[in-house]
């Protein structure tokens, strides 16, 4: 099955027409034929999709009515109990489950008096009737207008197999059930149009809890949520999170929300329930009900259903007879699924119903055995009967193999497909599938509509079919099935979340979407290795970008990244070096470009390729996909550097970062007052923890990874649940902002350092204050525990490092030597050394026992904000105001690596637990992950050594001039990007540069308060114009080139004679600095080529996305050439065939 899926993906992704004509602009819309054989012209389909939904960052017009706003919330259409595809699923028959249902109703209606438990957990083994009870309860409260919402999970059920649309579906249903909630829910959607992409915690609180709290009622009403088969949610962490969040319903006062929950008694559910206080949940074990009660109910069920069959086929008043009914009850062994499967099997026999009943009686054991054995017998009876027609022996074998192939494919699917889609996936005619499944209605829910998904009546059949011991000759070897059918993938182009679903279905048929999402999982489960040059390798070399683009439109990039990471681990590097190298490069490529693929998938062929390293295997393989309208590509490094990914999301500086103990997550704290949790592998935002009312200065994980601690400008320390994002504790006591926090090694204590000159030790469980450590004469910037938890180290604004006894609070050592504030301190893993980083630009290593200074690490050109040891203690990492991250040898003090890329000062650094990665947080609002082994850039682009503040073209467009923080002016060849001249003379930063109209001179304005004129040909200094009393922000020539105008921090503009340098006029009137000056061009239109923030655009159309390090500090345009100046000091040149008409697009 793996090969089949790969081939489906291959066919779906194979373009039938060129990517674009050479003279076509990339954004020209084209139409796509939509059929199930292929997706013609992937790039064209993207354009068609792009027309339907330009961006995923949607602004929701406040004029939209409430129903229109609710449509922005994605829902799982099969989730409600009364969904169209669930309409034939049964409820409890009258006079069955009487006592149990009454107990549920009494609890839900609040009739138990003192029973305030908000969760009723009904657990039971497979087939005991949990879902039937859920449907009965949901239907009752729906009829009473008191059902808030229902969600029926189903393994392999697509959107109902995971929690991605759980809370959004509940919110939409609640809005329907309680119209007064609509306004509050819509307000939440308007405030955060991306609410559906936020964490489960944020969705629960913003879409459900807060709207319910805002819904003022004269008296509280009881509403019920029904959550069925939670154990079939595919993520155990999400199961536990859902349970913890649902328990918060108890805090509601305006509405009494009760949650009826069913599941098998699996470990994740049991652990999740145990984490909820006993006073908040009521438990009932279904399979522990007295057998006589269950048998009575099954007897009523059989009497009813067989009675219907008797009437339909006039089988006689005595059929089947009381004795047979008693036998059937015995065979059921308490399993309603046995009884319902039996009735469906007999009913499908129509006029042969008697014969089928006899088949059941003969197949079933009369001995008292385990319920599972009787379930095996009924399933085997159904399967045997389906191939017991008048076949020859060889025909029977072929029919059995075909049945196994089709059923096997159905049960291993990770999302249900229709018979049409299954036909395309298996490359078998639909007629053959219909014929094979015609006698299997007892176990398969087969609709007359060929486009509706094919479903199992009960998940126990999947367990049966995949167990060799249970089903004998019909056993489906999951590995063999996947090997045959699921790895030959050909993915088509699909669409983003804002695109209409019918357009998605047209461009990406279900079987292709399925292959896109699951081909790697099936390949792994097949236990079949992937080889160099074979199908998986060939697919990636031909269709990697097409597959990624499809995932982008589908909104499934996280799944794509996880698939690539899994595939890299599946391929043996020693045996298949070429395939492994390509997958590793693809991993770097997709993680680096994740943001743009999610937002604008077509940029895979534009931005993602042109800004990837020249020798990237992905770039080399797909070089011919770069559109012809990109005439000149920017100069980029030859190889991937140490930067693995940039995590964007914070709206202000990132002050602190840390890895979780298992290295799977990163936590960051920011000036935007939030704490964020990220997936370290994929870069996905997992949680946003909100609650602090001031900047967050410090964050850390607990040793078990279950909690996060944060310290803030609001003077508090806060403890959070890392899984749910819930606030656990707020520790108050400091009288100044909290700069630093850390857990003790056993996780039982927290230490904090503050502006109030003290450190405090807290009990992590209770929040109680244990110790206040006093001694520093100024703010405490950094604190840390020793590895054994017996000591605490602190760094302070008083220039000292101090060691304290954690038990007594006694001061042990004062380490003196720094000449500036100590911003960061930490113990080595063995506890024998301490490292510190300081305003004096040095990193220092100290002996923790004696306090002796061991090494002084020099190299940073500015303040050192953060330091950390590698897990093995052999390296130290430091982050600095100079925007760099540096790696040092802890034994010798030698500088090992300088990691450059941040455009702002680096506040925080940390190693991953395995020592292979470094994470950094910066003033530039990003979190970055680096490869600690490769470290330094393999190629350095020639350029300024400081941020580029201004760039301009010469009048003929052949040269570019730039001015930089490095105090120089540089001239470049616009065609080649070669450096022509470096003009030195300014003693301060250069803020502005411009050419004279004849191109022979350059003017520059500087922090040194001067304006300078230069000869563009020789680089000679012609004039120094002095007179401003403040730095010069802006300069320009007059149209005739005879005058120069300058604007300054001194609030004035000045006019100068360009030939003599004489001051002609001082123009006063501004009440603050003059940042920009320009002469009138007598009606001549100004150039419209612009770039700003994340995009280059033509008119209102975004055409080229800029990775973070290529986003400009300044830009200039000439004809079809765009020049960008960067904070790194580099200058980038791009030629776009359809310039110049580019505007800023945020």
C-alpha cells in the first residue's frame, strides 16, 4: 500500500502544463481543471486558490453579521450526535438502560442535591454500548433545548480523530444552543482572527469560558456537553489537556455546565481523570453493571430488531423463538456490539434471514467464554458468508485475497475515504469495490452516495481484523497492506484555510489529500526501508515542493515538518547516504521557510528557493522552478549556516528563552507581557500564557518539564502548567521587578532575583515564601541553583557574583572582578564552576569552591546579557548587545563560534539538553534555533560591518550608494553587486546618502553632525559642511545639483551651496527633529519601487516574501532593480522583470 499512496501523490502532483510562460508574471491568475486523475499545473492551481483566499491573516469586518463571523471558526462536521453521517446510528431502546440513564439525568439536571461534580465519566470496554448511551443522552437534552454541544470522537475519522477542531466546534454549537452567547463568541473571533490556530487553552477560555462568564442571566441554567469516545482522540497529551480544561467548567456561575464523557478505561484517560480533584468528577464503569441487567437490555434489543425483520419478511409469528433469543443473549456476553452486528447481518440476508440466523447459531460457541471470543465468532461469520457463494476453490482464494486487500486498506486508513476515493487510492474499479463490500453491511456503514466516507460500524472490527490470533485466514498484516498500497505518493496542489472547501475538493481530491498527509506514516509502518534512487527518493526529487505547497494550502505544515523529521529518522544514513542527505536538506529548507509556506505557499518557488543556500540540494534540484521574472537573484551563502529556524510571534523584544528538559519544547518570555511555548522541532506555537501585567524578564522549565516559571516587571513570579497553559500559582512579595527565576533541581523550590536587591526562595507546590536572601547592594539580575540544589548563585548590578547556602540563606562567597553589572550567572553541570556575563563585555569562569577566577573570555564588542553551559560542561554560550551569540571552550577560554543573524541585541541564550542546539532570544522580537556543531557561517558576504541605514541609486541606475552604522559610505555596482568604493571620513554613524543628479557626486549625513560631499568616481572627499548642532538624519540634492538640503536632530533644515559648501539658509520652525528632506521634482513622479517589512509587492499584490535576515532597514529602486540594506551590514540586489511598481505589504 505504501507504493500505491506514493503513486497517487505522484499522479496528483504531476503538472500537465508548464509552471508559467517565460513572459508571464508569477501572479497572473490561471484556471485549473479539477479531476481525479491529476491536478494540472500545480502553480496554476495555486494561483486559482490564491484568488479564492489571498491570505490566512484575515481581517474580520465588524459590519459582518454574527453568523458570518462564526463561519470563520472551523468545525468538524461529523462531531455532533445528529450529524448527517450519524443519522442512522442508534439510541437506547425504550425500557433499556433505565437505572443508568436515570442516574445520568439526575446528575445532569442537578437533582442530586449536593452533587456539584461537573464531569460524569462513563467508562467501559469495547462494544458495551457507550456511544449508544451518549446519543440517547444527547438526543434527550437536545429535545429539551439544554444540549450545549456534542462531540463524538472516532479513530481514523478525519476531523473527529483529533482535537484540532474540538473547541471551535463546541463554540459554534453553543452559539446555536444559547443565542445570547453569539455576540460574546463573535467578539472573541473579531479580536483574534487566528483564534482557531491558538492553543487548546486559549480556544477554551476565549471561545467558551469567557463568553459564558459574560452571559448574564437572572438565574443559572443547566446545559450539557456530551463528549463521546475521548480515547479515540489521536494525541494523549491533548486528551489530558481536554480533561483538565473541561474541569474548569465548575467555576462558572451564570451557567451550570455539565460534561458527560465516555471512553474506554485507557491509561491516558485514567491518568487525566486522576489529575482532576475527586470532588469534580463522577465515575461509572459500564462493564461492571450486574450481568442480569445487561442481559435483560440485550434481550429487549434482540426482540425489537428481530421482530422488525420478522415483519419485513413474514417469517412467522414464532420466529425466532424464546429459546433462540436466550441463546443469542448468552452469545452476546454483555456486548451490545455483538447483538447489533448480528441483527444487521441477519437483516441484510433479506429472504435468507432464517439461514443467516442458523449460520450465527452454528458459528457461535455455547460454552461460557470471554466476550471477545463471541465477538470474533460473529465477525468471522459475516466474513465467511461474504465469500461462501458458488465459487470454485481458486476463485474463493482470489475473492478472499481481494476482500483482505480492500478491508485491510479500509481499516488502516488514518482518515475515512469514500468508495470513489478508495477506488482511486487502490487503483481498483469502483464496481469491484461495491461488489466485494456488498455483503458486509453488517460491519461497514456503506452509503448509497459514493462520495460519502466509508466507515466501520464499530472500532472493535479494526482490532479484530489486525489480530492474527482473532481472525485466522482473514488476518490483515498491517505492514504488508501498507507496503502494497500507501507509499507511491503524488501530491496535488491544495488551498489555504480561507479558501472555500469545494475549491479544495476540486483541486485536491480526497485520496490525494490523504496521501499528502499520511504517506510517510504508512511507509514507516510497513517496516520497508527507503533506498537511494527508489520510489521515495524519486518522488522527493520531483515533487517535494509540490507536496509542501499542497500542505501549505491545506494548513497542514506542522504535519509536513513532522513527516520529514520522521522520514529522516526512518532512512539509514550509512546504507542510503544520498536519500538521507536530501531529506536532511529538505528538513532545513522546510523549517527555515515554514512561515511563508503557511502564509503564501506559492513562495516555495520564489522566496524559498532564491534565499536558500546556493548549494542546498533542494535548491539545486528545483532551480528551474524559480520564475523567469526574477532576473537577478540576491547573493546568498553557499551552504546552510547554524541558524535552524526563526520563531516569530512575539510583538516585542524576547528577554528570556529556555529548552524543556526533553528538548522538545522552547519557552520564551517577552516585553509583550506573554510567555510562549514552541515546538522545538517544527517551530509551531503551542501555547501563549497570558496573565502578567508587565514585561516578562525570565522564564524556565521545571526539571520534569511539567511546569514553567516566569518573572516579570509586575513584581510577581508565576507558575504555569506547561501542558494546558493554566496559571497554577502567583508568588507575590518582591517590592521591585523580578529579573530572574529558576527551579531547584528537584523541582520543589523556585528562586527569584529582583530589582529590590533581594533573592527569594519559594515552595513550588504551595507558593509559600521560604527564604529572603539579602546582601547585594543593587538589583539582582540573575539567579541559579547548583546541580545538587544546595547552593544558589546570583549576579548583580553591584558588579559581584555571590554564592549562597540554599538551606540557611547564608552568604558563602563573593566573587569580585567584573567592572560592570553582572547580567547572567549559572553553575556548570558538575557544580564545580560558575560562569558569569557582564556589562564589561566579558564572560568569566570561576571556581565554585574557592571563588578563584579561572578564565576571562573576551571577544564581545558590547554588554554580555546571557551565559549558559553546554550539558557536558565543555562549552559556554553567550549572548550580547553586539547582536551575536558566541560559543567558547570552557577549558581553554578559546572562542569556537560566532553566530550572527539577529538584528537586535541578544537577551538570552541556552543549550538544548543534548547539546546539539542553541536557542537565543533577541530585541528583534524573534527566537532563533542554531546548530551548535556547525556554528560559524561558511561564507561571509562582503559588506558593511554595521547596520545599513540608507541606500540610493545613481541617476543612470548603474551604481548604488549606502550609508552605515560602521561610519562608512560605500559605492556598489548595481549590475553585479561588486563593491566599488569605500568612502571613509565620518566619525559617527551615517544616516543618509544620495547621488547628485549628474551622478558625479555623493552627499552623506551623519551622527557626527556634518554633511559631506564626495567624488563618486574617485571616492575623494570634496566638502565637509558643518553647522548643525545635532546629528544629521537626512540629505538630498536639488534637481539641478547646485544645492544640498539637510535635516537634523537640532530641529532645523539647512540649504548649502554644493560647489562651495557655503550655508545659504537655515530653515527653522520644526518643534522636533527633522528626519526626512526632499526637493520638489516639478511634478515628475517619484519611483514606486518599494520594499518594507516582510514583502516586496507590485501594487497591492505580494510577489516576493523576505526571510527575516533579508528584511530591509532601507531600500532604493531603479527601473526593475531593487536594492535592500540590512541591519547585518549587507546589501542585497534583486532584479524583477515586472518592476518598478512595488509597495510595502505587511
